[in-house]
C-alpha cells in the first residue's frame, strides 16, 4: 500500500481540473500479463552525470561494466544517443493541487524552452484515472498553450497514482523510440495495494524513464489561514503531525517509483527550484548511452541489472563523482523445450 488511510485523509482536498479535448489513445492496447516480455537482446539506456548534474558525454564502451544478477556480461552493442526525445507530462489534477494555483505549471515552460526543436511533448492529467490532453507534438507553443488552459476548481475525487501511471505506460508502449515520463505529483495515492505492487514490478523492466517531481514542497510552504481560537484548534497539532507524516510517506512513494525505474525524484520548494529541475530534465531526456547485451540464460525470470562506470579518460573525474541511472531489471526469454 502506498499510503495509509490516515495519511490520505489528512491531505485530501477537493478539486477538479478543466482541460481540452484528449488526443492520446483513449483505449490503449491491453497491458501484457504481468511484465513478461520476451527478448533476444537487452537494451539498457544509461544516463551518466557528474557532481554538477551535467551529462558526461565522453565515455567509451570500455568505461562501462554491465552485470546480470551480479555476473558481468559482455557489452555487445554500444551507442551514445543524442536523438529527439519524447516526453509525456503526467500532471496530478487533484484533489490538493488546486491550492498551488498553477505555479508549478509555469515552471514547466523551462522544460519546453530547454528541449530541442525536434523533441516531442505530450500532456495528460490524472486523478481517478489518467486522461490524455495533448498528443505528441514538436510544436512547443501548442504544448505551452495546453498548459496555460489548465484550471483548478473545487470538487471531489480520488488520486489513483499507481493505476494512472500504469495506464500512461500502456500508452507509451505503443510509441517507438526513446521515451520519458515526467510525473508532477504530490505522491498521494488511493489506488488499491495490488495496483501499487504491480506498478513497481513493471517499472523495473520498462524502457520508459520516469522522472518524478514532487508538488508537496509548494503545499508545505503554504501558510494556513488565521482563525479564532476554538475547540477545533486543540486538534491542530495532531492534524499537523498527520499531514507531515502523509507528506513524508508521499515523498517515499515518488522516490520508490523513480528508483525502481532508474529515473530520478525531485523535491523543489520554490519557483526557482522548479525552473532548475526542468532545465536539468530537458538535458537528461535527450542524452543517454545505450548498452546492449545477450541474456546469459533463458529462464523466463526477472533478472537484476547493474551498470558501473570506471572512466580512465584523461582529465575525467573519478568514478565516484558520477551518477549512473538505468532501469533495474528485465525478463529473460522463457526456456525453450
């Protein structure tokens, strides 16, 4: 279970989001059973950044070491990829986000400005379920216009984060090429526990990189409205503690989602923080290394993946200064009888 009922109740505020006509697939192909995908070669997208968060683009095949369940494997294919990115923005529609007044959405323009002309962007929202807003387009002005149309109003609803993220992954499974999902979310989830477990298992082997951005920092920074002292005020400390516990648990949800996928989780607090995060993401979604290897066994099981970088290039920083992000697992081909 992602969140306890007590923590959810402490943070549930009513809201809905009025949006333009959906364009992404309304009825995507049914998801595969579990995460069983047959492969002959495993492709692993790897992002390597230095201590300043800058992509390291001078690495060679011999700088990488790839491990399958702890055993090093020969890298059969190596490519430094700098190709158009495909980015799906999945934005929480409620019920607490209306308090933000769309400030974080203005910061998304930093992402649009940082993308290259050929990069494509799609937009979707979620509360009870994922809902497409704008199909993939390289027209950044259209994407900006779709963001500017977002309006937050009072209402009621669920926050089915795990189920909605799974639906978004179904959409992206139909899209070829390099794909990233940028999730703007408080991290609160009312999905059934089974949906959360299924999502985490699937994230480990998907080729979609998930970059999660917490909206909780803005909510925690909001100042409560002053009221007269009353009996209700006596309950304020307990409610405040429940809220903080809820935020802490929601932060862990976003961290878990990102770590399972080899992505990243960000926790900005200010408008500048958001702009810096989106500027970094604009770089990460475009640049990566692609490593290929052959599965050592055909057993139909989940195999863990680890990638290490030990650069010996002249003038390069020591390996500990690198941050290496990649998906964590794959499903080996089934045994052939």
